[in-house]
RNA sequence: GUACCUGUAGCUCAGCAGGAUAGAGCAUUCGCCUUCUAAGCGAACGGCCGGGGGUUCGAAUCCCUCCAGGUACGCCA
C-alpha cells in the first residue's frame, strides 16, 4: 500500500483548487527526524495563492483534515506532520509480505520486454580481475532488478575473444609454451606467456610482426591458429565458470567479439550505402562534428576493423535478435567516449533506438593509486580476493560459532557475500582504491551484517518452533511500538526503493535498503522480546518472519546468498 | 587544451526530482552477554558540506566561476 498516495488524496479534498494530487504527492516528504511524524507537508508554496503566512495555512488545513490512516496531525510552523495509524498499516504490510513472500514488490511494469545486458566481458587467456567483478555483479543485480520489474533481462557475456593480442599469444605459445603447463593452469600460464611476449618485445621489436601475421592467419581460418585459439578460449571459459559459479552468476549468451567477426562487413556496407563513410588519412571514418565528437574510426589504414565497428555490429544484432526495449552496457567509465560515439554513429545511421542504449558506467578500481593493468602486472585477481574472503570468514566462524555444521559452505557464502555486497553498496560511479581489509569486512555496514541479521531472525523462528504455515491463517498482526514501526515502514518502502533502483540502474539503492532494514531490526531485536509470553508474541513473530523474507529478497536481488545460520 | 566524473566527520561513504537542528559505518574512548546468535546494541568524540558569487521564503542539493583530484579525447579494446 502507498500511504503517501492516500494522504495526497485526502489533502486534495481541501487543496484541489490549487494543486493537483500529483503535485501534492510530490510535495509530501519523509521527515528526516522521526519526531516530525511519518510524513510531512510543507505549506510554503501555498503562501502565494492564499496570501497568508505558511504557518497559518498549515494550521487551517490541519483543522479540516481527516484520513482513515492518520492518527494525528501536528502543525509545527509551516509544516503539517502526519502520524500514521501504526496498527492498520503494520497489519496490512505484514499480511502483504507474508502472503507474497519473494514475490513481494513484483510488478508487471516491464511487460516482458527484452533488455540485453552486456556485462562481465573478461578477456580470454587473461585472469579475471576486480574490474570484471564490478561489471559482473552490477550487471547481475540489474538483471534481477529488471526481472522483478517485469522485464526479460538477457545477460550477455561479451567475451574478449578476438583481436591482435591472440596473434601475440599464439606467437608466445609457439616460442615458449608447454601444453601440459597450459592444461594444468590455463589462464595463469597463458597470461604469463602474454606478459613475457611484451617483455621480449622490448628487446626484439620484430616479434610484433610475427604476432600480427599469426592473427592474420587466425582471421583467414588457418587450421593451426584456429585450433590453438579455440583451445585457449575453451580452457579460459572453463576457468571463468568456476568463478561465475561462486558468484552465482549465469549468462544467457556468451557471444563474444569473435561472434561478430563475420558481421562487420555488413556494418561497413551499410555505412557506405548511407554515405557516412569517408576516407581520412588512409582510414575509413564516420564524421561526428554535429555531435562535437571526434570521427569514429571504422577501418584502419590496413583495412582492419576496430572496436567500434564490432560494437556497431553487436548493437544491430541485438536489436534484430531481441527487439530490445533498452540495451544496457555495464562497462567502466573510461569508455564513456566510446559509447557516446557509438550512439552518435547509430543516430547518423537513422536508428532512433540508439536512445534506448544505456552505458551503465561504473568507477574504476586502482591499486596504490594506479590504474589496474594486466600488462604492468598491476592487477588484483578476483579469485584471490574471493579465496581470501572465504578464509577470513571461516576464521570468523571458528571464533563466533565453532559448532556450526556446514562451516565451509557458510564461509564461502559469507566471504563471497562480503565481496559482492561491498562492490554493490556504493554508488556504482564511485572510483575506489583497492583495499582488501576494507572489502573483506564483517562488521558494520557490510554484507555479512545483513546475512547475520537474517540468521538471527530465523533463529528466533526456529526457537518458536514454527514455520511458514504458522502465518497463513486469517490472523491479524499489528504492532504499534516504535522499533517495530521503523521496521514496518522500511518494508513498506521496498516498492519505491525497487522502482528507484530500476530508474537509476543503481543496485546500491537495494543494498542500502537491506542495511537500513537490518539496522532497524537489530534495534528491535535488542529492545523487544519476541519469544517471551506477551500479548504481541504472534505479531512480533510475524514481523521477524517478514524481516527474514525481506532481507533474503534484498540479498537475492544483489546476488548475495543468505545462509540460514552463521 | 577540450569534454565528462568527483570533492560532505581522521578514513569509507549516504543525503543532491531544493525544505525543519547535515546522517551512517569504520577508527578512538566508554557502557551492555545467568534472557531470542555480542558478526549485535547503546553513548561520547568528531563538520567554514573544496573556495567565492548568484537564483529562492529556503541551497550540501539548482546556476556561474575558480581551485583540487580522476578519466577520456584516431589507427588497442
């Protein structure tokens, strides 16, 4: 239920001559301070029309105000402060979430429309870094959010599985590689070969030419080159999948860069047909002066295509294949220029749907103030971070709850949860400097804090010896104390939170909801006895159950697992 | 040089579709386990909201400008 809407309607009976319900709705605000009630209406704006001072207006409105869900209206200066009827609302909210469970907050807003999400996109033969974590978990969380909003998300892992670097890699493998070593430890070994290539290149610049020729062979379908490439790809993907499993992420498509290899001629032809392709310094470009942008380089002097050519092909392919409502690209903020150009070229081509393409930018991670780079070896491997997190979680369990049965499993859920939650709890645009101790934190505003809170809630239900069916009666659960009320209001606010997360493509909004709810519940937990014999026992149990459901759903949306005990 | 992003407590960040005394977490100090998991709760300490100007009844929030940091700007992706 949307009590803001109800109050806006109730106010409208007095104000309809001056303000629409929508305007009233937008003026209503949640007071920062709980002493100012549950909802407030500032009367400043009415001062002009009524030609009275706002305080008087507020007082006049209050005199004639009545609403079924409002207990009391306070006038404080120019503000009307509404105090809602806690009993009615808590009963309604609890009933709703307990009935709907994981479906609580679902909408059909998206009407099943497709939204491909370009995400993760690691490079074959290179390890996944913390940078890939960001794209992966943000993309995954957005997919969950979109699905809950009624859309059909399509998670696409746009693998970096093509390009001149594979010529270099094949060269390195032919010179220094050993099959057994690669089989034993594919990505580490291949990456080492790649790094070595760049080291040797300093001494032997002609290696560059060898690399180029191997890539040429690969492009021409040379048997040896193709087999090596396919092998590298397969081994890499197998290793990636281990990480994806740990993160609980799966994909609907792994069409990477190589997939579009034979689809780029069409793009070039289309651009030619439309007269957009011009020669400039031997290269083929699309001019974008009208957009205040540098020309987009479609073909190099040597005729080879480029990043943007491939992305154009991918954009066209996705539009045709999915007829998307929106197309999202979860890619770092360092590629803003690229996507601006991409959209501009599509606009030039006359595709109005370029407006539906959204670059979901995220901030970059640096190490010691330096940008991460595989080439310079300045990179933090995702797997190492997950491992370390799980180890620390296990240590924590041994201290706090040594008798826990499935320690390993829980340590993995808590450790990985900490890493994922840490990534998702801040505005995705924020850059951050890598700091393991900060990421693998178990106290305060963290993933484990939310998980722990839910485990405590479940523990109460377990002690009460009840299960979900206990709540399926026609009983009415109502609570009026302040601790419960704060919890109820947070559960009630989930819909608008979800809506905002969708509108801003911002998973952190959900993470904050989880944290605030966990906080509110822990206060409730510390101050309100549930299991003692008391007249509100049933309602309190219902609240505990509702919190467990809500936290689980918040965490699920973020892609974080929720252990029942920890 | 141009464009974009960022600048809020010692640190990490909320708040920014303008509103009532600027909020969390971490760190520091102190308190709370014979009662539902102390990975918890409470208290204290901590702020020219980068500087300056403007719009407004009202600005951390909007506009301008300056300063500082980051990123990107044609043959990598």
